[in-house]
């Protein structure tokens, strides 16, 4: 089957998503979080993992490795895909987030243009101004049994513009605090 037979050129009226990676690097029971710079348009001043857009010539793993290296300078190991989040933010295009975890052998990271990197204990992370879905994601990544299964989630916004996340395996809607 050739490229034209894939149907990517017939997009009128089709739902399209922008692929991104989101990566959580641990060292012991600490996770490296990025406090987004106040100059950033998306989530200024909020804590999140590292990551970004998947480039045209990349697969999700290659993108995750590149983003972790660019944003932290850390050598990482045990890089694993942990789940997928399909985000509907109410516009013509959505976002597909490939969520990864990794371990760092060192705590010495490089400065990041995206904001400020900080090692945070998993217990203390809940006290920070986190990106809205992290209180639901961090327990899935670090407190749930590690049986190798991926999580699958759909994120959207309700009539009051409040985020809602639906986890396929866990069932039910989870309202996310701002």
C-alpha cells in the first residue's frame, strides 16, 4: 500500500491529533518535574514532566529520548511507554500524548529553557501547583502495581470548562482539580 492509499490526504471532516510525549524521570522515590516558565503560553508556573512534540521523522520512543536529553541532559535507562492520553480541548484538532517513565542514574541535570527542573519526592508532589491531570497520573505511574499494562485515558472539558479524564481500564470519569 502506498502513501496515498493511507487516507491521510482525505482529512476534511476528520478528527486529527497532534502527537506529543510526556516523560517522568525518577531517581529513587523522587521524580524530576519541570516548573513551566511564566513566559510559556501553556501551563505557566505549573509542574509537569518533560516532553514535547513528536517530530515528523520520529517514533514516540525516539521523541521521548530526544526530549529527555534536550530538556534535562540526563542519561536515562528503563525507558518505558506507560500509557496514552487522547486530549479533546474543544478545538478542531486534538492531542495524543504518549506517557513514558525512565530512571536516571544521576541527579545532575542541565538547565532547561522551558522552565525550572526540580527533583521532588513523590509524596510531596501533591502539594505543588501541578498540571491538572498529574494528581491522577502520578499514582498510576508510581503507586499502582507494575504489571506492564498501559493505561488509556481520554481528557476533555465539561460545560463549565473544567477538565474531566476518563480511564478505560479504571472506568468512570475523574474530575480534575485546577
